[in-house]
C-alpha cells in the first residue's frame, strides 16, 4: 500500500451510533503481537503532582487516554460525535422535566478486573470521592452540579443535581466519573504513582523509570462487561521524548501507530509521501489553543492591555506561518463546528490594527511599551509550540506597543506553576471533555475553574452558564452561549488562537485506525486490530 492521507469527513461522527454495534474491527484479528501506540505525552509523578493517574486528579488528554482504557464510566461517547450511550450502565436518563434528577441502572454482573462486584455503592463512592478531594487540577468542577448521590439496591444510582444540567450525561462519560474500587482508592487521599485499577476493557501495567511512566501495557480484561467490542488482546502506549524519536520508531516498525503530537512538518511529509507502508489519517478535531491571563497580575490587570493584545494578534498569519492547512484561526473559545459557536472576538475587534490597539492603551493611560513574558510548555502540545510563541512575540513587538519575551517550561513544572498563579500570561491547549459548547466555556469561567483563574464574571457564573444548561436542545441554548462568548471577548481573560485538525499515522497492517480517536481526541485502543498489509 502506498503512503496516503485518508481524510475522514465530519459525517463519520453522525454515523457513529449506527457503526458502534459493528465493533470497528475492519476484518482485523484480536490475536497477534501487541499493538504499540506512540505518543509524546509525558506522565510524571512529582512532589507537586504525585497522583497523575488518579481519576479524581487527572485532567489532561494524555492521562485521560490511559484512564479511558481501564476505568469504566456509566456513559461513554460514541466513536464520533453524538449523544453519549450507556457503558457500565444498562440504561440512564433524566426522570424529571427539569433535568435535575438523573437515574442509572448498572449492567447485571459487572465486575472489577480483580473479580469484585461493581455496585451502585461503588459509583456513589467514586463520585463523592472526587468531589470531596477537590483536587487542584480543577477536574472535580465537571461534577459541580451534583448535589447528592442516592443508591437503591446494588444496581440503581440516582443523581440529584443542584441545578438543571442537560450536559450531565456527557460528564458521566469522563474519567473523573470513573468507577473505582474502595479497596484500591482511599476516600480522603489521592492514589499516588501510576497504578490504575477499574472495570474497563483493559488492565494496565506501568513501566516506570526515574519517576516517569515510559510505557503502559494494556491487557484485555477478562471480566469486562460493557458496550465496547475489544478487537485486540494487548496494546501498549509508549512515551517518547519528542516527535522526531516517535517518527523514527514508526518508520522502523518499533511502533504501529502514532498520534500526539506530530509536528506540522511530519504531517506534511507523511501526507505527501508515496510508496511505503504508512497511512496518514486526517480527521476533524476540536483541539483549541489560547492565551490565558492571571487577571490579578500587575502587568495585565488592566483590561485595556488584554484588549490591545486581542486587537493586535493576527491569527491567520500565525496559523499560516506555523501550522499551514492543519489549523484554522479561531475567534471564540468554542470551535466553529460546535453548536452555539459565535465569532465574538472578530465581531468586537475585527482585523488586526495597531492604531486601534494604541487607542485602547492610551484611553486607559497605560505606559508603552508594555513589558510582558509569554510562558509556554515545551513538551506537552508539540514541538511547534515554540515557533508559535515566537510568532506571537514578533507580532506584539512589531506593533511598538509591547516588549515581549517568551519562556518555555516542561509541563511537569509548567502546570503547577500556572495553577499557583506564577505566570501573568501563558499558553494552553484544550481537548474537550465532551463535544458541547458548555465544555469550552464552563471549565475556564465557572467556579473552581481548571485554570484556577481569578477572573470571575457574576452574570456568566450565576445566570448564563446555568441558563444554557437548562436547554436539552442545544440550539435553544445558543443565546446564552453567545452572551458568554461576548463577555469573554469584552473582558479578555483569555484569547482564542486556533482550532486544529487531528491526525493518526499508522502502519498499514493495523485496522480500525479511522476510529483510533474520536472528535474529543479520546484514544480508543479497543478499536485497533491486526489486518493484512497491502
């Protein structure tokens, strides 16, 4: 088979509920050698973040992609887009007209990987544990609408919500709602290290060196009982120091597939190459990148400074210089393909303008040039991040209104420093927990937000977010969602930059690659199998 790029249209997501029953094996076999997946995600246990794989703490796409293989949730997102479907649950649904009471019935005979029965009490324990620990990662905010959890017998769980939340089924599909065994996870303490236990499709064994997980080995869980068809007996996720090393491993056949985070040059090279035995699969993605501000920091406390930056940044130029056709300019935190999106930043600021930015700063009596340091992580979002920040630095400095330095820091130190408010301006990425506009807004703007941001807009928190969640029909929530996006454009606690596609490069004897990732960048190892090399 020649190297080629397979472009998957967005309509794949619409077909997902129909296709799910087929298992997605593409004629592959469950036997054979382990399917090895490469990633540049780093998994480090440190004094500042000792429990990177505890469902009550983990809140990044890399850690979640390990947890989703092992820790089962009541609901699960289908292969593409679409409403979540039951997984550990046999059925779930709202039992009232106000979307405030949600009931689930567990599948009969559910077991943890060690053979212990999974009961409604375990679900209650897991949810209450995440809420009570309230980890500084902010992941518990996904469960913020839970008031109490009630059990009836061993299989019935009822969630009483403190406010209407039509997105709650999605939240029950995320790892923070994963069901854990009280024998393995203490109620009042995070589980340190890299051990993970659950009732998901795989068990996991960690290979660790110098406090860092280098390989996760997944074996098919014989006790698994859920909605997924597992198409392989064994899979591995191997962490590489950089995308170059990962790419060489794929070329040599040391790994079978790579996902995050390929460089733009790698993607282009593999897409254009002919001959060989590697396929490049391109699919729609919901990844976004943005700049965030510590709005209490002296350098950016003035709203005019943040607005001036929003007025100056040229997204089209940034994307074309760094990512080419692999990304698109973004003018809201909500991607353009999500219901409720509004181009709020373009509507307010229009095209980049030095003159307009100067007026904003002069009107607030801000002395120029404004001195700032833009902070970014060197090893979490891919090697192109540095080039991206060099472009941002150039754009702002060329205006004469800013004097910007840039500084890169490894993720294991970057994330704790950001949470402690040590950065005035910093770059972040977001892979959605679920494909709904709420999940591109509430995690950054609601109480207990995942950035630990001091920015708080009372109308957004107390009125607009709750109002949007009352609407089961998400089109009906568009007005509230637009108001939230307009408030972000006005106050600028963050600046959206771009929305990216996602790619998988795989050897051509691996089947199921079209579903290796869903639209939320969830790694679905169970879809992969061995086939016949072309």
